C-alpha cells in the first residue's frame, strides 16, 4: 500500500497546520481536475496544502495523491498529513518524472501546477523575498541548493543583470538599476540584505507608479531568475503531458504574464498539431494528432476573491485535457 508521511486509515480526515496562506482559485482548480474517487493525482506545487487538502477530501479510499515541493517549509507541512492515500517528496516540479519513476506512476488522472510564490515565503522576512523586511538577500525557494541573490550579485555582469531585470521584471529603468547595483559592488559595498537592495534600486528609478514600491519589479525579476522559474515550467509541461491518461486534466495557475504565455503556447502547440494550410500536400489525418485539448477559456479570480485576497489579482488558470492519441 502506498503510505503517506504517517500512516492512517484511508478515510481519515485530513488535518493541516494553520497557515496564513490563502489558496488562490481553490474551488475552481480542484473542480477543473474533475476528481474521480479512485483516481491518481499529482500536486506539483504543494505549498501549504490548500489544493491537496481539497483533492483528498474528494478522493475515495482507493484514490491517491502525490505531491512535490522544493520548499523545505512546505515539505514539513506536507509531512504532517496523516493519510495513507497521500505521499509528498522534496523535489522541484521539473523533477516530477523522478517521482513517477519511483512510484511507477503512469496514466495519472490529473496534475496541478500552482505557480509563483506563496504568502508564507513573502511574509517570512528571513527568506529574503520581500523588501518589507531588512533580511539576508536569499530568495531561494529551495534553500538546500543553488545560489542566493546576494551571491548572484557578486558575479553577474551589468549587461546580464539589466537583461534579467528587464525581461523578468518588465522594469523600464532596468539599465539604470543594473548600473546602480554594479556600482555598489565595484565601490566595495556588497549588497547582502533586502534593505540594501531596495535602497539602491529606489535611488536608480526616477519615476515610480502610484502605489508601487520602486523595488517591486527588480525583486520579482531576481526571484524568477535565481529560482529558474520559467525554465522549470518549460521542463515540467512535457512531463505532465506524458504522465496523463486519456481524459486526464492538466490545471495550471500562473501569476505572471511570462508564465501564462508559456502555458498558453504549450497547450496551443499540442492542440493545433493537425492544422494545415489550404492545399497542403499531406492530409491532416496522416499527421500527428492533438495530444491536448483546451478545456474552456482562461479563468481569473472573481472580484470577491480579489477583494478578499489582493495577491490573487494577477492569477490566470488554464485547463487542458489529454486526448486518447498516443
């Protein structure tokens, strides 16, 4: 029998530690998975367990839920779940194939990806994600590996830094910010805390949008870059496709236009494989057929959800279904 972090009767209620994190599009995402009582599902971004808890509530005694998360704090929350139908492992979601191989998972019924950053990561100042706290400049989602942002800033070139801030943060003053950061380094003032970085960024930006901290876009860009968030997403989507059974659902919640673009294009590329220009010499039926079909249109949080949880305002959810085509 597949065992969870701690064994318990398969029908035991799920109990999660309290958390300030509010799961975005909770009901919409779980409904989109079209949960089957005896199905097998993967939550690729466990976070604080909001989606997993609801999935388990819908599963029957023979259902199974596997989860991964690269954040050690999230892993600790998942390991506190006592349910024999549940298993969690410390992996990046781009490593979901490792989970599948270990547990001989094929033809799963649904996979969920809830991208971006969780509220506890932002609100725990020592993680270094937020300029609201003066803390070590870390920003790694997985603190067991990889470079911190502070370490990154000791070696990155001014040109590369400017590209990162422009591309991932969509900061129009990216060059000025990069120049100011590198000047601090060359003048012998290493940037090691969030407060230092926020101050340097603010000094380089001549005009700020009302209601926005001048460091917002730069912090976002560095977080995305140091965690390789877009690369992770590009790697996991084909793995999800190969793991899904016919009729299985892929549900992805994005919080950044770059993420959503990757998801949208992936679904479209798999859905439109048989589209041909007029008078093309090869018949559509002789070409590889679509392996994914979009389910409905992109879904955004309701006005009520955004009012209750302002951090949900940029969320976009896309759903696709695996076709019977091999």
